[in-house]
């Protein structure tokens, strides 16, 4: 008879622990903060620097002559400025390696559940519930620190991408400005009014 009493008390103990685990898991996942991610986006959502130049023939040049002059000036402006508006590498986007990250609050939930399990296992027989509670609190705190560290790392990476984008865009804008200047000078020298 004593065997069946200790067996049933063991089942009750494990049932209580299971219920507490489930309640803690539900509680911890409900406490998740808002999500975060590292994204790649162009600076101020701007497209390529403008290289459009409008010109008007002053000496009655026909369309064929205009096309030839425009092409020759294009080649000369690319050589002078080092900027070719027809190159695909100028798109203001980043090549980003995308890695899946756990959703926010995952560290807290996993820490609480793991801590509760460890706490209940290593606690003395009569203090299993206290071990479970203490372990879940300690695990949740460790998980929260992990979540905060992950968020800080994501913010640091985003700042690096933003700084790189700004530098890249200003450099491309400077080259595009030199290209427009060279193109305008060439067309002006060939007898066109340039705007």
C-alpha cells in the first residue's frame, strides 16, 4: 500500500510541475517585446543620382548628329569623371546576408522553462516547487539579458549599414555631379545650349 501512495504522490508532484511549466511558458511568451530586425534600405529611399542633361542644338544639328554628339560626349564624360550612369553597380542597395533570429522574448521564455526544470530537478524533494519557481525566475533573467544583447547587436549592425549607405551615396552623388559637368562642357563645346 505504501508503494501505491508514494507512486500517486509522485504523479501528483509531476502533474503540478507540468502545470506550472505550462503556465510559465504561456506567461513568458505573452511578455515578448516588439520585434526588431536589421534591414537594408537606401538612404532616404532615394534613387540613383540624377545624370539627366537637357540640351538644344544651336546650329541646326539634325537628330543623327545630335545622337552622335551625345554618345561621344557620354564616352568623354565617363572617361573624365570615372562615373558611368549605365553601370548596375550604382544601385543604392546593400547586399545583406539574411540570418533568421529568434523572436523577441524567446530567450526569456526558454530561460524560464529551462531554469524551472533545472531548479525542480536539483532542489531537495520537499522543496521542488520552490526550486521550480526560483529556477524559472533566474532563467528568465538570464534569457532577458540574452534578448537585450541580441537587440543591441542588431542596432549596432543597422548603424553600420546606415553609415555605409550614406558614405556610398554621397560618393556616387559627387561622381554624378562631375559627370554632369563634363557632359555639359562637351555638349556646349559642340554647339548646344545645355540646361
